[in-house]
C-alpha cells in the first residue's frame, strides 16, 4: 500500500504527542483521588493531603510529573462539568464616546447617543457604527453641519490626533481605534482581577467585533463576589455634597405631589416620602436621609420618576442621589442617602487618579483603605479640599458613597483614606479592584450561566455514563454485524477517541457536556465510515473477487462517498462554530476534530492495519453468519411509490406548519432574554403551585405581573423557573432582588432553617439553586440573528457543495428540499409537544445546534444515495432512470439501516442517561435522524428524479415496476 510508512509514522507521532498532553490530567486526577481517599469530605484535611502529595514526583524518563505543574496542564473542563460561572461582560460604549468627547453637552451629540441606545437594543452591529450613522442623521435633520473634528465633539485635548481640519472618515477611524484600545484595556484589567480571585484555569476572551468580554471560571463558588469583582468599574470619584437644608424643600414638594400623582410616579398616593427618609436610626450630618432597606426601591422610583425630575429647582437640577455603600454598623437594616452636587456633564471634580491602595487602620483600629493619587489627581484633590474646608466631600465608587467626611484642612499631597465600616475581606476586595486598575467605562453582565459544583459532578457522571453505554452499543453491534472487520473498526475508534482528547488537551480547548455529545456523535460518524467501506467490500466479495482485491476496491469505491459525507458534516460544524456561542462552540469544535480524526483513523490507519493482516496471508471476515445476506437481494420500487410518500410528507409538513402558526413555540431565554433558575428541593413539588406563588411576587412598577414559568426539570423534586422580571436591568442588584424574591416565594417549600445564602449556593446537603442563567435583551437578539444566519448559511453551503460535486442542480434542489422537510417536521414536533414533554423543549441555541447537526447528518445520508446514483449513471446505461434510482437506493439500504440504527441507539443512550440538560437537544436529534433517513430516500431522491426526467421518456427498463407504467402509456 502506498504511503503505509508515512501513515504509520504520523499515527505514532500523533499518539506520542497526545500521550504527553494527557499524562498531566491522569497524574493530577491520581493525586486528587489519593487525597480524597484519606481526607474524605473534610476540605481542610484534603488541602493538607494535596500539599503533602504535591511534593512527590513521578519520573517517566522522558518527562517528570509534579502535581502543581500537572494541574496547570490538565484538560480544561467547562463549568457544566465542574461547576462555576460563565459571564459575558459588555463595556459601556456610550461612556467611551463621552470620555473621548470630554463629556460634551452638545445637543446633536446627546440626541445621537440617545438614538443609538435605542437602536442598539435590536441591532447586532457594533455600537460605534450605529452611533456614527445616527449622528449623521441627526446632524442632517437639524441642518447643523457639525464636523466630527469640532472642538465640542472629538476635536479636544483628549484626542490629540484629531485636528480642526481632520476629515470625518479619518476621525471615525481614529475613534474606532481608540474604542478598540479601550476594550483591550478593559480586557487586561478583567484578566488581572480574575488572577487576584485565585480562579483555577479561567478562560478570558474578547468577543471579536464587539465590546464584550467572555469570562469562564470553572469551580468558582462565591458567585456574588465574582460578579461584583468583574462589574465594578473601579470608577473612584470625589464629589461635593449638598446637605439637608438645600434639599429638604424639594423633598417636601415631591411628597405633596405624591398625594396627587402617585400613580404616575409608580407608587401609592398614601406613601409618605418624608417619613420614609427618616425611618432609619443612623443618619450622619452629611446625609439627607436614612431609609429602611425594604423602602429603598420606593425612594428610587419616586426620585427617578419624570414627575419628580420636572419638580427640581435650579439648585439641585443636576444633583445625583446616591446610596451609601452598605448599612452603617449602628443600623444594619437601613441605607443612608446622599445628595451629590452634580453638573451639566456629571463629571466629578476628581475622577480616578489612584496610584496605590493599601489596607490600613484608623485611630480606633477600624479597617480603612489608604490611597495615594497620581500628580494630576493630587492637584485636583488639593483644589477640591481647599474649596470645601468645613464641608463634607463624598468618596464614591461606581455610584455608591463609601464615606463623606468633613474636610478639616486642604490636603496637598494626594493622600486620602476611605473608611466604610469595612470587614478585612471587603477592604481586600476593594484594594484588589483598585490595584488591578479601573475599567475605561462601566461594565455590565449581559449574559451569565452559573452551575453549582454538585450539578457539575452529576453532569460528569451522566456524561460518562451515556458515553460508556453508547460506546458499548457501538462495539457490540459493529462486531456482531461485521465480524473480524468490526474488531478493526473498534480499534480505529478507540485510537480516534484517544486522538480527540489529546488534541483537545494540547489545544487548551475546554471540554463541555455538549462537547461530550459531539464526541459521541463522532463515533456515529466513524461507524458510518466503516459501514460504507465494509458494505462496498461485501459487494466486491459477492462479485467473486478475492478477499484482498475486495478490500482494495471496497476502500477505493467508498472513498468518494466518505469524503462527501465528512465534508458536509465538517462544513455544518464550521457554521455552528462561527455562529454559535459558548457550549455550542464546544460541540462544534469536538465534532470538527472528530470528523478529521475519523477520516484519518477509519480510512487511512484502518486500511494500513487491515492490509498488514491480509498481506500476511490471513483472512478477515466482513460479515457474520447472521448478517451475511442481510439486505443482499433486497430491492424496492421506491420511485414507483413516490406519489404516496409525497402525499404523506405534504400532509405532515402542512400539519406542522399549521401547528407552528397556531401553537407557536416555547422560546428559551436565549431568544427572548430573561433569567432561568434550576431549583432542587428535598421533596417532590408541584410546578403549578410554585408558579402561582411566584407570580404574585414578580410585579412590575405599574403593578402588572411579569412572566413567570415553573416546570418540572428532570426529577419531580427539581423545577426550572423562568422569568422576564427586570429583564432590562442587567445589574448585580437586579440579580440579588430576583434571588431574594425567589427565596421568599419558595421558602415554604424549603427545609426549615434554610438561609438565603444556603438557597443561592445549594449542594448535595442543601435544597436551593443548583444552576442559573441570565441573558440580556441585546444578547438574545444577537443569538436569534446568528441562529438564523447559521441555518441559512448551512443550507447555502450544502446547496453549493452538492452542485459542485454532482454537477446537476436537480440534486442540489432535492437535497435542500429534504433538509427543509426535516427542519419543518422537527419544528412542528416542538410546537406540538413542548407543553406536554417532561423535559426542556425550548427553541434556543442548543436547538439550533441540533437542527444544524440533523441537517449535516441528513445531507450525509443523501450524499451516499446520490453518490451511488451518480456511479450508476456512468455504468448502467441500459436502465431506465426510474430503475437506476431504485437500484441505487436499494443497493445502499444496508448502509442506510446500519448507520441510522447505530446512530439512533447512540442518541437514545445520551437521551436516557446523559442528564436533563441534553434531553431536549437529543430529542430533536432523534426526530431528525429518523426523518432525515426517510427524506434522503423518499424526498431528496424522488425530487431529483422528477426534475431529471422532465422532458425525457424512459424506453429501456431495468428492474423497475415503472416498466408497467411505460408499457401502459404506449
């Protein structure tokens, strides 16, 4: 065999590389199992054992393994397998534009920014592109003819590159470059903060073409701490403070207005604002109110309402009302309210400017944070303190007041101190944030997924279980069907799996639960490859060829169909990878690697192994007594029966379309935005009762109920709770409010003594939230658009590929019609059944991945049939077109059955044993594989036949019952 030596060398080298990459994972796992065996569930003892065992070294000759080094190099597990948090941060680009314009108050700029904010809610374009478009539109509508280089816009001291005569296009390029650099700065700051958190194997990436940063931290447990650390912009500012005598006349005016217009302010008319502001016990002289924690939302509604804004007198027109950082030590149930003296552009007198920050202690031994400002900040601080001797000055971080002491003397050296009733841990967090540097603009979490560690372990167990069962099914079936040749197929698959894991590890890729599903699906692709080869080999043997010649021609004739099938599957995976996000990328990546490795192991390496045996004069069976003649003489008049299948498919398609139009779908939060929580209880609960309890709590400002849905998720003691409450609010505070309401609504169903902290971080011993997910509206729009692009892109690529490979548009038309047929039936099934099935049947990005995978499989099946038709078109000139199609389809029935049967068995194994998160995904696959097999024969081939025969008349017959039709017509 040509190239035998090269293939062997490549296989050995690749194997050694994979072995070297996987050894650290094996060694780290070995050490951790030893520590667990000694320490049990005691975390302190476990850590001591890890420290002790870390001193050991394993010398393998070609490499030495240490635990700490092995832990750094072990295979990364996604948070769905390890627990942890995945967040998508978005840097506020409006803040960046404001910074570059030096906080200009130009009305054209402000209007353009406001319009951009609205447009951006339903746009997938970069913010800055939409801004420039809106600016041009506003500029033209107002007839102002402003240039971007105007001093009131980007022609200021902040952007020295912009001169008074710089053309607009050049200014746009400069601004885009500056914003990209600012996002790059934010990326570095975020990465530094994560290092300070001590996260193990974090994955931090910029999302190309956006101002978003993806952060994944497997194993992290303190979710609130992580979110706070990532979202805090570290925007440290120093402001003048307005005291009660300046503000209270305004409060009295607002209080009087509530009695008349409370409804339009979002509160009841009997609300007494003055009393609310004085309910708290601790109120220092710098503050204007002390409010019970339960009343802070009411105060925010009132002061932020349009009515209250319109009542502001000139002296507080730009005043910002800010809350204290946390309750005072003397009153833990209240927050202090401050009135911060603002200005037209709301730029602080001293902004940022911190060079160093350290933990210190004041004269009463209380924890404080000592800071040293840079030279510019020191000058501004000196000016501010000189101006406000005897008056309070507020120190704020991200819109929260940490302290507001009276200035005794001017401070000339840039030294200052923040005191805020800190604990040692809180002070350390603040020092870490300030030390990592400030973000160039505010950041918000627009998408987040949180998986508890217990659920992560359950996912690993479920994933491994489904993997082992699926692999066992494949081994038993392929050896049963193909005998000795099946053994070589299994060996090739084992090597294939070894390569996949090795490549994943060497590429530092993350293994996720959908990734495991991708690997299992890869095994189905590998089975398909071997089935094609062995079925062709059987045909050659039945034709009377020797065993060696039969295998030689079997590999030769199967190659075209294998390449076509692998290419279409690979192209589908590529589309998924580029348009998918998060776990879907993991699925697509493993599928791409798996398809490539299957081509190498099942075609090239398997051939080397088989011919090494044959060249020694040994035989190699390609069947067993029970399977030798299965499908051998099977022949069916598929083309003659196509009218019946057309009717069946048409009725089914129309029924599905009607269901879609009338019943619609259950959309996941991926597409609508919102929050999901999977809550586990210590006993069975009724979803309907829980839903009713929560619906009363999740009410909007106007008193209307927000959408709340509770549905059994897997076991009857688990619920998946979805809500769009506060959907537009992506702050950490909103997350905490919703978690508090969930806790209140579910408290009666939880074990006695369950605290909010226990509820938010459930484990095997506690009931509560085991996973959560948040998707902001803007991200949901992006996912929807990318999902649509993915489906259209896959169909377009497949159409073009089939056209190029088969040179006839009729084949492309048949293939795409079959794919459309499959997609509509899957959508129809989800429309009809989503209310009744005990597992998730939402239309989300996982569903899009399933649809695309089904399309890839279906086209692979179709290509096999088309490849045989193309072959017969060249070789069987005497047949009628109908007979030729029937012979082609009948001759591939063995391959079609074996591939579909094994694939369905594999998917069933994942569906049953793979865990709740994968059931909806696998259900779509089950329907798709079944109808994909059907459509390859009864839709794609039938349509290709009808369009190929147009204008032609069959004159000579093969083994086709259409012979009767032709005779009758003569």
